[in-house]
């Protein structure tokens, strides 16, 4: 009977991408185990690129994990890459694992740690080597357009569309991306930038399409959102605008032709209006950084 490992990361696009080094470390440490990832079904197109996952069950949030959908009765190892508990811990305990690897049952959760390093540190505490730099899913050939992505999951992290439009107008060969809820924002950016409607890809690209688009992009300009992590994963030059959250916690790694702009002010990342620190970032700073990383 095959050995089974269950890893929980029931969060979004950027969250899964920050867990890539930890997932790869688990694969290397337990080569004889089948690795099942408990994560939102929409993230499935990423799994072949990660190269460390054999199967998936749909979980959006800390749990519960649908044990009736697991291809086995109980995992030999369950790994909590979701949070520090208690909900995520109990969700994994309910699968009756032989061994549980988690914050709350092992190392102390430290504040102020970059999200990538946090999960590597969890594994290292358990004697599993993990490399935080092992983030890459591929390398862009930079034959595609520059991508301006004005959306973010909460208004606190959304730089005004009028400013994104000024950046887009200063660049060449630009497309504007976004999900179905961000179509109106993307259209406004394009209109103000003088871009034709066909340059608006928001609402027309699923995750697989977005992966292909960013995998060829020459530049990504965006806020603190999942697209920024895709740019990191494909080594695409990027300019990422941070507001209420420091790039020291969620930003791209130093170098790699990435620039993280931040005014140095912390706040509520779930706020209902753009964070004051985000608004301190000027258009000229973003344009200058974009030209610098693509030169």
C-alpha cells in the first residue's frame, strides 16, 4: 500500500505560490509518499508546474478536509501549511493522520516572518530541509506584452485606476488583466490610458490562460496580489505596489529584477479604501521602476 501525505493550503493564488518551496521540500523528503494537496479547485492548473503534488481535494479555508474524497482512509503524514490553528489543526486531525506537522503542535509561530520562509522554517524544525529560493515555475521568454494588473482582493491594496492608467500610457505593448470582478476597473484603466478595448483581458483569462500570459510577459506592474507571485515564479521583471503590508512579509525576493514599492506604513490589508501609504506611491516612481527593470 502506498504511503500518503496530505498538505493543507486552502487559500488563494499567491498563498499557494509562497508554499511552493515547502511542497517541493516535502516531495524530496518523502519520495515514496503520494502527496495530496487540500486547496481550492481553481488552483489546479498550477499543480503540474509545482512538480510536487500527485492529487488534490477541494478545500477553501482551513477545513474541514473532505475525508470521503481522499483516495485513502487516513494519511501517514498531514502537514498544515495553512495557518497556526486551531481550525486548520483540527481539520487535519479529523483525517486521523499518523503524524501531524503544524504550528501549534511544534515550533512557535513567529511574527514578522516572510510567508515563504515561514513554511520552510516549520519543516526545518521537523528536520526537513527546505530552500526558500525554490520558487521558480519557469522563465519567461519576455516575448509577450507588459501586463498592468490594477485589481486586488481588497480596496486597501488597490492603487487608484487613474494612476495605473498613467503608467500604462507610459509603457509600450500593454495589456490590462483582472478577474471577472475587476473588468470595470480594467476597462477604466485602458480607457484613460488610450488603449483599445481588445487590450483589456480582464474577465477573459482563466488561471491557465493567465499562467501562459505571464509566462511570456516582459513586465508585470501590479499591487500586492497573486499576480505578483506569478511574476516571481516565472522570473518576470515586476514592479509591485505595497500598501498596508510590508514587502518584507509578502514581497518578491531581493534582486531577480523585481522592485517592491512601499511607503513604510502598516495597516489593515482588508480595509475598504486604499491605504494612505499606498497612495503615497507616485506614478513617476512606478514608471521609473518599470523602465529600470526592463532596461
